[in-house]
C-alpha cells in the first residue's frame, strides 16, 4: 500500500463511519507521516 492508497482507504472509512476522525495504528501509520520518497522501499512493499 502506498500513501495515495492509504489516503483513499481513510477517506472511504471516514465516509462509511460518518466521522472524519480516523486513527491509524500499526505499520501503515508511518505512510501518513512521511512522503514515500523518504521511506525505505521495504516499508512500502
């Protein structure tokens, strides 16, 4: 999953939940914090 895909999933989850406050926990949380060109390739596999 890349940052764009994560953003899409978060928007869809917020829409379904009817709440814009989504908490990302776990390994994918790092994708929302840094641009993908800064992260090691292994992180985004």
